[in-house]
C-alpha cells in the first residue's frame, strides 16, 4: 500500500469545465488527490492568465501523472504547452478521448 494516495493533475481547456469537474469528482471518489485548473467567474486579464498558466505547471510538478480532459480530441494552445511540460518532466499522461 502506498504511503499516500496518487496525485493527478487535470489539464484541459476551460471550455470543458463541466467535464473537468466530473473527472475531478470521479478521481476523488476513487481515492485520488486531484489538482486542477483554477476557476474564475469573471473574465481575467492577460497578466492573470500568464500567472495561472505558470501556477498550473507547478501543479503538474506536484502530480504523479497528468489527465488531459479533451472531449472530441480537442487540445488547445495552453493544454498543448502543459502536455509538453509534463512530457519533458517525465510525467505519465493520459487522455479522456483519443487524440
């Protein structure tokens, strides 16, 4: 038995917030610690987006693996950067939909 539960970082486009919430719920009920993108109820500035993107890379650092939520195979620019970062740091990556 591991000393701690697995940690999974969810990545994906904010257009799929409902799907990411569902993945978060399912993983949590499976006993996984989940780190996920931050959410905002209002538009954010470019500076805030840059800061959030950087913060999300640190979340990937904390994770044992990455789950990309990509309904229909969609992967946007930010998610592509996160996948490249996870790959470069040796994190296993899985996808909810075929790429």
